[in-house]
């Protein structure tokens, strides 16, 4: 399948996998904002589109099924994912896309780590993490800053998105995922090394 075929196939598949109109709306908001970022920051729009269309493919699958599929895909399940299986939806979506469409490593990594962030994230992943929390369907304190800064700099936008995840986790008493704090530490380390 070429890139165009993958995109149209994925659009069909999304309709089957995502029943809620709000979530479908979210996915297309992510697509829209990620396309803007890709254009501005000169990243492949088609590859970003595949990552955005596919990132939440398994978001509506029920928790016990997510555990079963993760086992089939040999995805390591920690006690945190065991207690909140929804955390597996990105990893499962990435594995599915790799098997079905043979997506490249950067798209895979973007989708796999879109919930947590990833300390060695590429451009596509940075765009996806930002767009996932900056689309028009999102409304929270700081979202405007995230939108504006990410149009200027992907690195700055990514830093703000990770920072927001940490604040949100503390505020809502949710887990700060391992890759989220590792990403934060990596960003600070790189900053210190460059000073
Ligand atoms: Fe997601
Ligand atoms: Fe999402």
C-alpha cells in the first residue's frame, strides 16, 4: 500500500473502530492541527497524517480486551497499565499499524508514546503529542500558549505539552508515566548541557 492508500484505508478503519462522534471529532482536530505544524516546521504532512489518524484507533476498546491484545502483541504490561489499561491504547495502535501498514519507525514511535511522550522523540512524535493536547476540541488553562508556542517552535511546544501532562497528573492524582518524567529530565539535561 502506498501512503495515499494507507491514509484512505485508515479513514475507513477509523469509522469502524471509533463510535463516539466526540472522539472522532478529536481525531480530526488532531489531524488538522498536526497538518498545520507539519507544514510550518517542514515535516512530511502525509506521515504526520498517518500518525494522527491512527493514534487513538484502539481508544474505545474495553480495558480487558486491551490487556488481551497487548499480550498477543507482546507489549510489556506494567502494574500501572494493569490498573489503568487505557494507557495501552497508543502502544496497541502502533503495533497494529506496523503489522497492517508497515509504518516506519518514526510513525510507530510517535503513536506508541503519544500518551506519555518519549525522551528520544522524533519530529512526527513531537507534533503528535502537541496536537493531541492542542486541537480545537481541547479547552484548558494554558492551551492557547501551547498552540502559539508550538507554531513557533516544536521543541518549545513539546516541552510545554510534557509540562502540562505532569501538572495534570498531579492535579488529578494520576500516574506520572515513566516516559513522561524521563522526557522532562532529558529536556532539562539538554538545556543544561547547551548552557
Ligand atoms: Fe490517545
Ligand atoms: Fe488523542
